[in-house]
C-alpha cells in the first residue's frame, strides 16, 4: 500500500513554471558570457598576429625553389633540433591535394612542430 500512496502523491505534485524573470536572467547570463569571451579573444588577437608573422618568416625555410618547381621539405634540422612542417593542403593517407582545409588555426597553410 505504501507504493500506491507514493504514486498517488507523486501525481499531485505540479511542477512550477519558470517566471519571466528567470528566463531573462539566463539570457542575460549568456550575453555576459559572450562579452567575456569576446574580451578574451581580443587579447589573443596580438598572439595570432605574432604567430602569423613567425610562420611567415619560418615557412620559407621549408621551401626550396628551383627554376621550374617548388620543393616543400617536410622536415628541417636546425643545429641538433628537428622541426617538421605539417601542411593542411595535402592528405598523406589518400595522397591527394585538398582544395580547402577548414582548420581552426590562425595560419591555414599548415603548422610547424
């Protein structure tokens, strides 16, 4: 009998609908979070610009130009350190060139490890 009473009592409980104030508070919190994220991204713009400048300076180290071709080296050695270039426009598994690579990086050509 106790289970039957619990079931009957559970049916009597009516959930309270949220008020308009609660709905506005959640939306305002989302706008505040968006503003906070934009402020963080604005401070990162300088880092992305510096990253792009360094990539622009270092990328020619991986490229050798002859009269009729460009040769992209996947790896170079500077002193005792090896650095590799991972390009986003070539799929090594399929051995094909990619038309556009949608990567979440500031420099879409590739990245240097």
